[in-house]
C-alpha cells in the first residue's frame, strides 16, 4: 500500500546561482578600489586594492585574463609605464616596468587587451624618439613585462592616427581612437590576418564634443561598452556602423569620470558567493540539501567528499568553488538544530489510519460509508465533500486529503464501483451444487478442489485457511469449508472432514510361530498392521497338514484350540484376506504357523 505524503519532512533545498559565465559585468578602478558593476541590475561590489600604487600612478588601461582569473593594469602610461597584476579580490603585485625586447626606449603604453584565442596580452605603445602616438602594436610577456613589436598602425589617414583603447571580440582587435579635437573612431582588425602596417576596418565615427570624455572601452558578449559622464553606453558589434544606446548610470561613490580603466568579468558569483544562504535552524531529524552541482568543483573545508550534501548536524559549513579558472570562497552557512514536532512525526502516527481499504464492487442502490477517525483541521474527500465520513452511491475513485497545522497528508486511492446485481437467492440456487462437498472420506496423499468454473461471476472465494485461490490443494487431514462472495452476497459451503493417509507407510506382518501355553506371551496368532493403516479383515482360515479346516473367523485371532482342545505341536497352514479402506483394495496372504509348547 503506497501513501502520498505531501508535506512530511522539511527538506530545504538550497538554490544557488548557476554557473554564470559571460555575465554582463564591467570592472573598473575607482580611487583605491576594484569595482564590479552589473549592467543588468545596477548592483556593484568593491574590493580595496592592497596597495596605493595603482591610484598614485594613475591607472590608464585594464584588461581581464580568464585563463588565470586576474586583471592587468597599465599605470604611468607616459614615461616609464608599469604593468600590475590584480587578483579578483584586489591583491596587487607589480609585474614590472614595460621594456622592449630590442632595447628601444618606451614613451607610453595607452591600452592593453587580452586575446583568449591565442592567449596573448597585446598593447599599444609609442617610443621616445618618434611622435608619441601609440601606433605600434606589441605583445606583452605577463611574467617579465617585456614587449615585442608585431605591427604598426597605418597612420596615413586621420582615421588611423592612434590606438588609445583596445579590446578583443572573438579574435578581432577592437581599437578606439580619440582626441580633444574632437573626434572618436572605433575600428576592428582581424588579428590572424595582421599585416605590417595594418589598416583596420572602421566601425564607428563621431566628432561630437562629448567624444573627448570617452577614455576606455570594454567588450562583453559581442557588445562594446564606453563610459561618458558616469553613464555606460553600449553598441552591438555585429551591426555596423555602430549605434550606441544608454545602458546604465554608474551609481558608484567617489567615481571619477572619465573612467580610464574598464574591463569585463564573466561570473555573477562575484556578487553572490557559494553558500550565500541565511543561517538555518532545523528540526532534529530533518535535513538540509545543499546543492552545489553547478560548480566545476567545490571543496568543503571539513573534507566532505561530494559537492552536494545533506546536512542534519548543527555546525558551520564553508568551502571553495572553482568556476572556470576562478576560485570563489564561500560564505559561512550556520546550521542549528532544535527539537520540534514535524510533519514526519505526525505522518508516522497516522500512517495506519490513512488506509481506506481496497477497490470494491457493490450493487446499484446500495450505499457504502468510509470514515477517517483522525484529528485534523480539515478533511477533504476527492469528490469535494468535507468531514470525517463520506457516503458513496455511485462509481468513483476515492481518496482524501488531511490538513493539520502546516502539514498535508493523503490517503491511498481506491475504486468504488456500483454495478447491476442479481438477488442473492438467484445466486444461491445456481451455486448450490458447488456448496455441497459430499461425505467425509479418507484417501492417500493430497486432494485438489477446482472452482475455476466459477470465475466469470464469483468475486471471491475464501477458504478455511484464508487462501483465496480458485484451485485449492490440501496436503494434510483437514476440515474443508469455504465461502463465496458475489456482489454483496456471501454463501457458505458445508464442511467436509478429509483424512489424508500416508499409504506408502502401511505394512502387514505375520508371526511364524505361537506358544499357546497360557503364559500371556505369544499365545495368539494374529496379523500385525504397521503404519498409518485403515483396514478390514475379510477372511481367515487355519488348516492342518491333511487339509482339515481348524479355524474360520474374520477376527483373525487363533489360540491353537480346535473343538475345545489344544492342537498338537506341529506345523499348520493359514490363509487371510484383508481390504485397505482408503482405496478398497483386497489383498490375500498364506503361510505356516508353528505351534510350540
């Protein structure tokens, strides 16, 4: 019997943010803080930079490397530019001062961009002995800060003057070029088909006076973002010429505009770390499922071997999650336990009362009542009726919902069917021959009673031992009787006393000598039946050696007397016939009797 438990055990499933790569988050330097800003909900979180070099030297360009989960920042971009490494939580370390691998003296590095396709950091630089325009494209070794020139920007036209801002979009280098003139270009160059010098494709141009306020760009999910007067603008790089629309206002305290360090970040978990749940109190015996399967890897501080776990013990739970190549430290989940009455407690106390029976068939115009003797706030039956009892007169599937406090329980469901029925007297007349089991009898081994012929219209047969099979095999002596149910009628058979014998164990033995000397030891000749036997002696005679009949009686007991006188010591002949009652078989036997005095 299965019951449906709607609210029994409090199982709190912790819903965590899914692995959220490519989240729309811009990252920037604001004063002495690394700031993450979600363009979806205008939420932000900041981390203090571990030293003040970034702020003092003035951050010029910032880029995120997803392969190592860190940012790179260029400072002091005019004259001896430095490159720093910043962890996602604001730890700063100096990589070094930018230098050229060929020994040339750098004047500035205005922009950097990390290409996920070839795993290289690119930069735009200028040299002290030239015109100070950042026309040279270099790669930057992120371990040594050494730069290698790979191509020069074609500066033969005003549109290709400079590379003030850089970012990558699917292997294409996105270039921003602006000046106080004012003018502002956005260009695109396929880095795999780079020539020297190279002439990128123009995506956007404006000569509005506001162009001078745009000092950095970032690319997120195929969209380019720029900042102007603390407002983010965005354009779809797949639609050229680009059309910028306002995206969000940067409501960040102490933010200076124009922003000179802007990058993207792909994981919303920077806002909601793993295990970001309210502390919870559980009833003793209940469990909390903390589901962390969305993470590539999650390691519990207590060494628990699986990412997701059921928690039922009070304590503090923490861990670290790996998302992509980033490690996120979880919040602390505090679990307390208390003794309380739960739905599960109530269910265990009610479980036997939730069984309303099994499917049943009744006759039309009958009525059947079902009652739940349960303390409840409300009981609602499947037909919409309320209360502890319900009466049925028509066919339906019946179950009930029981409400108590905040718990809901369900009974099993049964089919109550009403059909057109004959009268019991009609059934009894046709069943009468089957209810007469006949006379008591004895037989060897088992007996099988077959009532399969009653299958079409008999609902149930109940045998004397509780069996309900239509074919019944009896292996031992029993009183046999049964009842038959048809519709709402019940009929009883008579009782048959059946004796089962072990016929194979019945044997007969005859002595070959007797001593009729009246000492009560072996004075009478008689057959000896051994085992589970029922028999009848049908004849017994004794003859002397001349064929004269000395004894003839079915009692089969001869004491050596003939005509009132003991016979002489000699050898005599006997014959006997007997019948086994369990099968009416007749057996004959003859032999010698030695009379000894």
